[in-house]
C-alpha cells in the first residue's frame, strides 16, 4: 500500500519523495513495513529499487526460505539481501537435498555470509560432504544451528569442526525417521577430514 501510493504521487509530481526526507525519518518510516511491503516499495521506481534496501536492513535480519517459494529467484528479493541477514530458516525441502544446497549456495552468492543462526525445518542432509561444504561457507560467525523435524542423520563432530563459534545446537528428528528407518543407529561418515586442532572441553 505504501509503495503504490507513493508510486502514483511520484509519477504525478516527477519527484522522488524518499530521497528528499532526512535519513532518520526515511529510516523510521521504512523500518515499519514487513518484507513483502518492502519489496513493493522497491518496485516504485529505479531510485527506490536502489534506496529502499539501504533503509530496511533491520527488516531483513531474519529470513525464511521455504522450498515451495522461489524467493531466491526474485530480483527485488535478492537485492534486499546481504551481510545484514543474521537469522536464516530454510524449510520444507524434504527429500530435495540438491535444492536445499543450491539455495544455501545462492545465499552465499548474495553475501549472506555473516549469519548468527541457521535453522533447518523439515529438511534432509543425507549427502554429508555436500552439506558440510555448504555449511562451512556459512559457518564463520554462526553461533546457533537448529534442526527441527529433520529426516536424516549427520556427522555431529564434523558439524562442530566447521562451526568453530557454535554455542547452541538443537536436533529434533522426525518421528518416522526415529522409529522406522534406523538412520540414527550409527554415526554417518564423511570424507572431509576433521580439523587437526579440534578439541572439546568437558
């Protein structure tokens, strides 16, 4: 609604009302809409396309990436991303492991490389080496990793090795995986070597 109203006004007056406002006023206004409204604002004009993401970084700190919606293929969406994104939840990828890894790789490409928290909801990470490779690219600052309704096992030691700042870890398997498949009976193996200086304080 904000974007459509201003779009009409700017088209009529041939002026850019956003850049004429003091920075703190524009920041206060644009920190109130949610992410879909921010995307609408970026469609007002070329100036807003480039300016709005600068004012809305706090809006994009938490990011949800569901498999069913191709958000990462939306030009205005990815233009709003960057190192200000701190909390990412990827969800409902199910058996689509390659789609999951591709999405995480795209987030690296879009400079979402300073995460504090990464959450997987209803996903599988059966390809240990592929998972560890992409996790390592996100892991520099990560302090929290959460797996909810997770459908596969993984090498916990390797996860700890690639996430040196990790302080909080939760794992909740799916009921079906826990009861029926036996995938948690043995620790999965990964070809990636553990870090030589990996130590644990007990």
